[in-house]
C-alpha cells in the first residue's frame, strides 16, 4: 500500500493514546476465560461430570479474581473503584460491564467456593445451604457469561480509537470465540479425557469461530488494517492464529485419546486466546499514535460528501 | 429525540435540568488570533492547573503541543508558504527564507515515535532524546535572515494561530462513556468532570474524538476545560475569553455566537479570504455541533483537529446488537456441546 498523503499538525497525534496498560489486555483474556469456564462448569454440573465441573468452577473464579485485580489496579484512583457502582449508565459499556460482571461474579464465585469447603465444615448448615445453591448459582453465572464474554468488544469499540472503533462489527465474534476456546481449553487441560468431551466441542467451535472472525475482521479493514498486520502487533496476531489453529487441530485429532495431547491442546488454545487479546489491544493503541489513521479516513469522508455529484 | 446522535436543541434539558440558563460556549475566531497565549496563562492561573514542564518542543513557537490534563487551552502555530487573501505584503522588501515546516517536522517526528504515548502526553513531559542531532544555528547576528541569499529566495508565507479548547460537544464522547457519573452536563450545557467522583478509569480519554481530555499524572484523575463553571455561576465570562486581547476567543450564548460566526464568515469571504471556514458550528455534524467552535483558515487537520469526528455513541445500538448476536452464538455453542455429549 503506498504511503497515505495527508496533512497534520507537525505529525503530532490527533487523539490521546489510551491510558490503559497491559493489564486491560490481560483482563480481556481473564474475563473471557472466566466466562468460558463458567459455561463449561454449569454444563458439567447438569450432565454429571464432577471433575470437569470442579476444575471449571475454580478456573472461572481464578479468572474472575485476576480480572478484578487487573481492572482495579489499572484505575488512576484504585481506592475509588466502588464509584463504578454509583450509577447504571446504558451509554457507558464500562458501566454496563460493571453490572454484568457483578451479577456474574456473585454466581461464579459462590459456585466455586462450594467446591472448596473443607470436609469438617460440610455438615454445618451454611455449607449445606451453599451446596444446594451451588447449581442454581452456577447456572446463573453461565447465563450471564455470554454478556461477560461479549461486552468487552463493545467496551473497546465504543471509543474514538480507530483500531477499535472500526472493527465494531466483527470484534464481538472474535472475543466470544476467544472466550469459548480458552474456557474449553481450560477444561481439557484440567479434566480427564473421559469427562472433557463437551469442553472439546466448545473449544473447537470457539477456536474455529475466532480464527474465521479475526480473518474477516482483518480482511475488511481499510487503512487502519495496517496496525493489525504490521510490526509487533502483526507478530502477536500471527502467533495467536498459529497457536489457536494448532490447538484446534490437537482438539480434533488427539485430545479425545491422549491426556497429554488434550493438555497440550488446551494450553495452545489458552495462549492463542491471550495473544489475540493483546494483539487487538495493542493494535488500537498503535492506531492513536499516528494521525494518519484519524485524518485519512475522515478526510475521505468529507471529500466524498462535498464532491460534486 | 436524537439523544445519542444528531442535532439536539436543548442539551441541558435533555440532561434533566429544568428552567436552566441558555447554552453557552466559545466562538474562537482564529483569523484574529495573534498567538500571545494569554488564554493559556489565564486558564492556568484561574483554574490552578499545575505546571507541566517548561519544555521547548523544537518545532515552532508552540511549546504546549496539544491539549491535555494540564493544558486546557493550547495555541497552535502553523507556518505556511502562502498568503492570506489580500494580506499586506509586509515582507515584500525583506529577505525571508522558506517555511521551516518540513525541517521542523523532520526533527520532531522521530522523537514522537520514541515517546511512550506517541507524543500525546506532551505538555506533560519532555520528548525523549533521539532523532537527528541538534543543528548549530550560530550566534545571533545583526544581519537579517536571508540577507546573504538575496530576494530571489523569498517565498510567501503566513502564520496560522489558533487557540484550541475542549469542544463541549452536544453529544460528548467522554460524558457518554464515563462509568461513575463524574462527567456531567451542566445547566449551561457544558461538560465538566467532578473531581471528587472521578476514579481515573481512563475511558473518557479514549472516548473523546478530539483527543482533549486526559488523565493527570501523579493525580490519576481525568482533567479538562470546565468552561470556567465556577465563573459562569457568578455571571463572569471564562478566564481565557476575558484575557484574550483581540477577541479571538468570544464567549456567549451559543445561538448568538453562531449568528455572529456566520456574519464573520460572510465578511471574510467578501474580503476574498475564501479559505475561511467554520469548524464545529454545524448541529448536523458527527457530534451534534460543538459548544466551542472555530473559524479556521485551513483544513482542520492542519491545526491538529480531526476533519470529520463522530461520537462513538452513534453506533452504540448496532454495536450492542452485534454483541448480542455473538453472545447468543456463544451460549448456543456451549449448550450444544453438552447436549451432544449427553449425560454420564
């Protein structure tokens, strides 16, 4: 592609680069993992797969706790994190997400805690109550998990950042695919092969969806597609696709007969999902640093409007 | 209703204010700006905006760089090898060199690339070292620039100066995405951050299509122009407009300012300044019109302004629809996986 001709103020950026750090990219992965694992956990619970249920519930809680850490510590004033709970604002995906995550967290957290009650307390009435509530709470987490997995795409796209705003049609599919691949992959990593069948299906569908959606996204992008293809971000995304594809192949070919193969496939899917999030995150940041991604598309729009028809 | 996008007559009323004063704003007529930066200084003084580094950016008389958490007014300096309409050829008898823009841009750009946020932190930090070596310009002499080459190397040139500020959009990207309610619409129709509520999530920084608001270092909260909310409450005009010696910055009721701007534009066009244009005045633009709008003498991007910004909220319904479809696919995949696997 030839170098775009455009005018700018001494080559300075028009937009502010996001103040978010790598922690937000890490959150995107951990939140997706928590959502994917909670769906697997609820399914395992309802179909009698105790080992898959237990590991997925704990994985979901782990992802959730990591998410909360990354989100709160990235604030400029972490001690004021609870100010997010002052309002519910439909125009703010972060506000909507806060409430989705709160609803999800209550169910996913309680279901996971039910798995780790020490034996000597199991007879007490709070433990028996929690044991009975674990299934409905786990199902409630699985019911809100699609929101957790998909709202983060709106969170990024609902900005002026060209690299995020212009992928708004495809990003939700990339992110839910990534969440399903990581949630299923986690189940394959932690549960015995005999129980992990549905996790394999979930992971394979997610990985395939993620690869296809990411390809469509990149293919459709105009000028700003550069930030997805070139440099550091390009390498991250190539590695992500390779790992996800390898994990998908392993899931389909070896994961149903080999415990080690299942674990390796699961790890590849998790790593591919994580790199996908970092790639998309970094692509957006890169698109704010060069004024060309703001000026050129906007100038083309203005010129198209004012051109004599 | 146009509550998310498009023209909106009563922004303060839409935000829930009853019996509110008329919407106010700025009309910044850059054709009479002399680049004195009194607005920058008055703003810093009145609003107690902290010092953010006394740095020389090495590109022009502009050493502020861009708007940010610690720069709520920013005077841009653009040097161009052309004249403005019937501009008095004051330098006709004087030797002047060509525009310094390619050279200065060449010196600044590599250092911008090395900066952590691509230079958008400027006004806060000095640029990292790097790029071309500094050039020896020699001692100040008594001969005039270009004396040695003679008049044949002279070029036309003009200065463009413009005082940039928060646009106080009709549909404000920063306000829409703020998850705490710290950003709010005042009774005057302006957009202000409540510092006691802001938790520094940084969403507004990416929500602004003009790159205005930013998080203040070592404080962690978002900061931007308040259109001197405290002064408005006492019936005073904002500090920058008060300090502006040429009335380039005009404060007033938005409806009246728009009429005034239209008259000024017609006047300039009559004088042959065909490149004069209004920026942010049109309520049909991507943000529903700016509360602070401008008369410019070149394309907006030359001043560091986006040519056709839109509020991200415009696409919120379609984005949530796509997210809903993706969420349904996600749940369906999970349910199908376990239905196919059956009970054990």
